[in-house]
C-alpha cells in the first residue's frame, strides 16, 4: 500500500467533515446514517471509517474544529495588535461568515442539543470548551489586557457565554439580528488605559 502524505490525510479528513456538516445541517444527526455520510463524502465506507468510527466521532471532531478556529481567530487578531475586545468581535464576525457559508451556527446548536442526550459527547464537548477556554485565557494574559479591569479569565468566560448566544441568534433570527453585536463587544471591552480614557 503506498504511503500517503499528512496533507492528503488532512484533505480527506476535511472532505469527510465537510460532508458531515452538510448532512447534519440538512437532515439532523439522527436522520443521517453513516451510509448517508459515505455517499455525501464520495468515498468508500472503508475510507470514511479509517478516519471516523462513528457519527459521534464526527460530531466531536466538528465541535473541536469549530472551537479551535475561534481560538485561532482571537490569537491571530491579538498577535496583529488588536485589543482583546476587537479580537473577540473578530471571532463573532468570523462565525457569522462561516454560518452564512456552511451553517456554522446550526451545527453548533445541533452539537449542543446532542450533548444533552449523549453523556460521552457531553464530556468530550466540555473538554473541548475547557481547552478553548485555557487557550483564550493564555491569549488574554499575553495581550495588552494588563491595563484592563477585566481579568483574563473573565474575558474568556464572557466569550464562551456570548458565543453560544450569538450563534443562537444568527441561526434562528438571522444575520441582521446580530450585526451590531461585534461593534458592541469592541466598545464594551477596553483593554488598555488609552481605551478607558
């Protein structure tokens, strides 16, 4: 069997997760079978099962990937000189754009509701949120947050509370319902003395 590159594996994994997102948004978790996912991915069953042994494994991977992407947006924004408030606002704008393209908010709502039914998924989702929270707290500590009255942990908890509400609103009410939220986050979260004066 020929060796495959890490890039090839990453591309196949992304292809499967893209198919899973489309199926889950279109039909929901319970109405989507593994055969539906295989067909949507355009791959053999064996190829899909090499990457994911179940729908639950795909659900967890999607949730972890979504949180990782939010953390990456915040980290990159701060590294490019954005205040923490501006970085959090950028993360909200990012999820809005992703929702418009591929139902990011709908997937999040499906994952969260499935976690209420599935204790194993709930544990994995909690671990993913904890890991995202730790990463966001490290980012806040390393940024210009030292001049703020808000502790890094408070900023992290606020984002992890604001993000689900934002996703719920963009999914149920549409993009117009949340279009002013990123600017409100920028205005409400000063991170240095200059912002507070």
